[in-house]
C-alpha cells in the first residue's frame, strides 16, 4: 500500500494519423502525393518513434512511472500519432519494453516536437531528432508544455480521428475544455493533469487491454449517481494498429477544494499526540471524519453491488484465495526475513478463513475499490469522495478485476488509519527536531496516544460503515483479521522495496495480528 500520501480556446485541432513539420520555403517544400492534401500525405505509424528510441530508453528509466526492473531493456515502438497543424506538435506514442524472464510492458508517451525549443522548455528536452520527418527538431516531455496539454483535451473533446487516443463518452455531460492545464505531482503509475478547477485527465502510463477496473467502476458509479465519487466524463482508447484495445486513461470531474484524507489524518493525529488538539480528547481528533468516511465507503459498496451484483463464494473459491494469500506470504517472507517468525501464525489466520467458509458460513464477493486507503479519500464541503479504483498496481490486471469481499476494502482502510498514527508519531519524534520529545517519558506518552488514536478511529470507521446499513465488519472478525494480515504482508513487501525506513510500521501490525492467532 502506498499512503498517498487539481482562456480563451484556440480552434479545435484534429487528431491526425501523422504529422509533418510546418512547410519550409517553397523551394524546399516536400512533394505531395497526387490527389492528396499535405496533411493526408504525412507519414504514419510506429516508425515515427523508431529514430528516437535510443534516447527514449534512458529518459524512460528516470520516470517515476517506469518499472525500474526494465531499465536498459530493449524498446519497440507499437503506435504513434501526431496532434497539431503547426509547432509545437504533440506526439502520442506507445512503446513496449522487453526483458528476459519478464512480460512485455507497454508505456504510454506524451512528447512534444518543436523546431526551435523555447528556453522555458529546455529542462524538458530529451533529444534532437536524428532522422525522419522531423530531423533536427527537438523532442521533449509534453507535460512541461501547457499548449500541448490544452491541445490534447480539445482534440479529445472534439472526437478526434485517426489512430491516436479517442474519448469514449460515459454520458451526455459536456466536457469543459477551457481550463488552464496543470500536471499534478503525487503520481506513480499514472500521470494526472488538472484543467482549471473542473476536469482531471488521468493517463495510464502502463496501459493494458480493456476492460479496465477503474473505468468500469467509475462509469457504473456515475450512472448510479453516487455522490461519493467523481463524475466520469469518458475513457481514452486506442485504435492504432499494434495498440488496439488498450485503455489509455480517463477524464473525470476535478475536486479542487478537496482535502487529502491522508494528510488530514496525519495532521490531526500529530496534533493529538502533542496534546494541542482542541475540543476533543487527546486520543480523539479524527473520529468524526472516520465515522463519516466509513459510511461513505459503505454507500459506494452498495452502489457497486446494485450495478454489478454480488455472488456467494463457494468453499472452493475461498480455498483458492487462501492458497494465493499463503503463497504471497511465503514469497514475502523469502524477501523480508523479518516476516519469517510470523508465517505460521499468519497462515493460521488464513486457514481460519478457509475453515469458516468450509463450514457453510456465507462469504459474498462483488466489485470493490481494491486498494482503499486514506490517500484514496478526498474530503469536500459536502462529504467524502472516493477516488482511484484501479486496485493495487503491483498485482496483475486479472487479479485486480476479481470479485472480492468488501471487507478487503475495510481492512485496507483500517491499515491506513494505523499508518497515519505511526507517521504522526515519527513526525513528532526526535528525528523531526522536536527536542521536547527526546525524554523517555514523552516518547512513551506519544506512543500510547498514537495507539489510542489508531484504535479510536478504526472503531469509528467500522461504526460508520455499519451505520449505512451494510454488514457490520465487527460481526466478521475471522475474515477481517485474515484480510488485514494479508494487507500487512503486502505493505511489508512494498516498504522493503521502496521505503525501508517505514518497514517497522507494517511489521508492528504483523506482530499484533499474529498474536491473535489461536
């Protein structure tokens, strides 16, 4: 889990199958095929990207959304198209990275082409095009150029043409296109661009063939008129040869005044650890938010169940899932030796889940969020909104699309509340420069307050969930313990790979949960 850790319009451009540089002086103008206009005679297809691949490899390795295991891997161009009639031009492409022993990974690119790159865009420069229609032009990251980002949205709104990205509308809502584009920073596997205060464009940097879990879920919730999720305007698809069927992204409602649930929880937890929160006990603070968040999550689950339905899992279904959970535990313990002492007791929690289903206790599955934590919850003036329905990005697409018990989402949020308390504790400790917290008594007091804050808000979330008329999570302790343990194992592996300094947080949860095994 990753705690996560918002003019005047030029004429609408057409999405072309290809593009060429602006016309040179008449003497140097390239010939046009008989019967075709200059636009129709432009080159097309993945060959547009091939001269640039040697430079794109090192550039890709430095992107946050690029899988580091593929650094130095061979690249092939799958599709390319160009938007624009005159410089700067927007080059949209899909390349595939190949490495021995790993599946090929598609990566979506947004690049700019300009014959004379302005000084303000020099930091985004990638290379000088060595060959092809734009020989001698500068290739750069289009995210740095608001002109190109605006052109992309206007082209999508216009319907586009040719093999580039096209917008498949989710309803009749008009797509506002006049907002000033602004890329958002806190992204890993995706790139999100806010347009003014109304629209978000999310690009899946590692696109996969549809159907896509987030597009399906958000589209269903939009049709259900769910008030706890952003409205979906539409999804981006590719018709380009070699990239047919890829889901490239989506366009949704932007919530500019929303407060990030993770940041709000950590802020209030830290205030309570310091004893400076007002109007609530030092162990409280976030409880009102946690209760209303639980209710919001339950209502989202209800809307998903109403649209997609739900099914009862058989004992064999549960046994297969427990086998996958056990395999994940074994793999994680091989990579994180600190897990080794807990594998037996965590395995017991998983087996308890299988035995319960084997005795005939009903376990229902449905469409869920799939990676629910505080960073996926935004607090607005009219309540909570839940975002990012992709599921855990580290897991295969087929696994993310699988129907799941809703208690897996509940377990994810309970883990996130514990993370918030532990993060607040670290921020309030001696490493933060707070000399007042260096005494053993002060550290012990803060540790107790952090634990109390976590317990109180976890209970408030569960209470809020039950108050919406859904199943009370407290009535299913065996399932909840198993799912929370599975989530903690996932977190342990993630932190070991990406943020080793946070490894003690999930390990503390593993220790606590292992102690509940009989």
